[in-house]
C-alpha cells in the first residue's frame, strides 16, 4: 500500500501533462459539486436562527382537491389552532405569517419593510441572537400589544445610530414600540427571514381567527429528531379526519409536516407523485450529482485506457518480474485514487476561493456561504468514489494484458 | 535446470494457425550458458518466452528448476518468475518514469521485504554492474550500454537461478556488447547462474557453453 502510494506520487510527478489534464477535470467537477453542496447546505441545513430545525417540522401548505379543481394555500390560523396545536407530545408549537411587504416613512422618505406576524412560541422555536432588548411574549401576543422586534439593518435605516428600543415605528396606521433588535437574516432562511416581527394579535381585524386557509406557517418542534416520524404519523391521522370545507367543491384534503427542503420540493409534484415527491427529489439531486461526476469519470477512464498502450512495456516488465494481476490492479487504482484525492484537496481550495467570490458579490443580502468540514468530508468521499470508479476498469484491463504482447508494446 | 519435452507452440487466429515451435526437446544443466540462434521468425523468442513462463506451450512438458509448470495459475506463475527467473530484453524495457534504482527494485516489490532492504539490494546490484553512481538518474539520462547494465541489475537483484536474455546486445555497438557479455559471463562463472540467451551474433554465441539452433520452429542443432 505504502509502496504503491509512493510509486503513484512518482509516476504522477513525472507525467505532468496527464496529471494536469486529469486534475483539471477532477477539480473543476468537484468545485461545482462542492459549491452546489455549500449552497444547498446554506438553504436547508439547520442554521442560525433555525438551529432547532433538526427537530422542527412545518405545515406550509394545505391542498384541497375536488372534481372541479384544486386549491393550494398556506394554512389559516383556525386550521392550525384547531387541528395542529392539540397534537400530542409536541415540545413547542408556534405560528408565523408568511413575510409581507409593507412600508413606513421617516422624514417623508418611504422605507420598505418585510413584516411578519408571529406568536410568542415562535421566539422559543427560532433562536434569534438578540443584540438589544427581548422578544415579545405569549401574553403580549394574546393582548394584541403593539410591540416589534426589528433587525439591526432596519433599525439603522429608521433611527440611525440611536437604539430602536422604546422608539415608535408606524406600520399601516398602527404604532409599534421597538422592544428587540436581532441581526439581519438572509432571504434563504425560509421561516426566519423578515425585517420586523409583530404579534399576530396586533392584526387590526380578528378575521384571521376564523380562516381555514390563510397565510400562516405552523411550526411543530419535537422533543428530539427521533420523535419526528411519530409526529408525522400523528399528523397524517389528524389530516384524515379533518372535515373538508365546502364539500360541494372539494372532497379531499392533503397536508404534511415538512422540513424546509420538503416544503420546497413538494409543490413540483402532482397527484400521487406528490407524496413520494420528496424521496424522488432527493434521488434526482443524487442522480444529477452522479451524472455530473460521470462525465469526468468517463473522461478519466478514456485517458487511462489510452495510456494502456503507453504503459504496456511497464506492465510487461512488471508481469515478467513477478507481479500478479491483483498487485497491478491495486497499483493502478492507487494511482487513480491519489490523483483524485489531490484533485479533491485542490477542489476544496478552489471552492473556498469561489465561495469567497460569491460572498463578495453579495448576490443575496446577508447571505454568507461557507465550506465546512462536513462539506469537505463529502468532497473527499466523492473524490475517492471518483478515483475508484474511474480507476478500476482501466486497471483491470491493464492487468489482463498478455505479458508477451505487453512487452511488444501491444494492448491486446 | 530447464527441461522441455516434445514442446509445441501454435498461435491461432480466426483465420490462420501458425506452428511457431515444433517438437522441441531441450535440457539445460544448472550453471550452463546456452545460446539460441536462428534466422528471424524461427521461434527463438517464442522459445525463450516459454522458458520464462511468459507464454504457455500448446503441447509438451515444461520443467523449470525441478518443478513442472504446465497448467499453473497466474499467482503461482508470477511467484515462480519472481523467485527463480530474471529477464534481460533487447530494448531494455526500463520504466522511463522511474529512477534507475526504482527500476532495479521492481522485482523486489513483489516480495515481502522492507523498503530499506529493497534499496540496499538494488544498490548492491547496481554496484555489481558498475552503475553505483547513476542510481538517481532516469533511464533517458543514460547511454544504451548503461541502460542495459541497469536492466541486468534489475534481472539479478532478486538473485534468480536462471537468467533469460533476449538479444541483450542487439541494440548496442560492439564495445558495449562486449561489456554486457562480460557481465553475463561473470554472473555465469562466479555466481553459477544458468543463462539462456537468444542472439544473432555468432561471435557471442561461440563463447557460450552450447548453441541451440532453430529453423522454422524446429530444433536443427
């Protein structure tokens, strides 16, 4: 093993052009995969302030179907309050509205604000880091208190360097008192994203309390991630007995407890496929990754096969001096794995540079991609798979060469 | 040491069948230096490949170092070649990507041996052929004669009892050819290595113990 490793380094060091071409293809592929993984990781992995999302699921959609059509909307407050809040064995249940665009005015200048209405439990499920002040409570929500938590960015726009705590922010004719400041949240945090959060109870009208469909998201936090399958089953049982509103139009209701990833992909699938859609989407992502890897792997296989002719004399000599087939296979596979591992390490450095460029470009406000050790681990694992896949077949072909033909320089 | 009894070698393709060797009987004693001669295409290299276990006879019995070889598998043949046989080729067949010392170490890679031990034996073998000062050179940095000496060092590094040389002087001028022949004679006389050499050069063949002559795949002398 160690000898083969050293030998691989020697051969690769001498075959500079081949090494360069191969490393170029491998690292370029891995860079794309690692940057894509970093983006997906940023979108869907539990990150601040959604750290608890490894054990939190959401109700993002309710779908009603009937002979005349389908209606798909966010759940309403009544739906969540009546059917989801009583789910047994839930650690926390919270509600937030979808973000809505509104505006406030400072010195006659319009300032756009992304507003969310949430309940008190929302602040216990999401772990915002408070720079100043505090979140609002269940009591404040129940009483319809006009209080607000805002981001430091919005605070800067509204009040400059002064603290927003205790200051008034006028939204849609209501005056809210600033009680907390949190760091700005990137748009990719589906549930957390917003600039200003106010209690649900502060809606000017209480109509929302009677709505089956609406613009809310229900958040169900389990005691542990292991409890999530049970909660999904509980919810499926509950959904099966929810009376469908407007039975003249609809005869079927569908809703799921979803992760943020599942909530993104589920709408892309229709009918029966919608239920298996998430598994399918994961499969598609893996397949795309594998297909993407297959191109340079095939390229490397082709290069390696064409090198059989070039290296036939070496193979003949090794066989003549006693190399069994297995030794030759392990030598050539080791060369390939070393090559792809170097490509993996190179790709990690290049990915870090590409991500730094993406971050500098500020494609989305407050969004910072980063490569972590987990992603590096995935990258290196991909590199090893890549090395094995593209190395084994050419190595097997090389080891099967007849020694006499190999010494003559033939590849038969 | 080497015994062939009624050996035939036939090459078959879809259309033709070529009888490369017919009814060869050969007995080489331990420590003997034998030359094989004959015109091009008469089967000299084929015979050497059979003795070297790089190819299998179509018919007949082949014994090397008191072991009957017919029907052995890849691993057994590989181990046998590694322990008992050394090869010297006309075109040297040094691996251009490896330094001379790494080339000489090749036969030892397939034995249970530490890296340090391998290096020591390779240096001794190179010293024996007068290339101690060239161990860190690459093959392309050496002359043809030096490359062939390196190839001999590779062939003897594992201390095989039999050395098979396929036109070892074929690509060299006469002075370098003489150098190579004197190394081979030294190995034969001082180490008792059995040598079978294919050659076109009558002068070199005459200096060996015996000449086996082939013509159209048949043994004529």
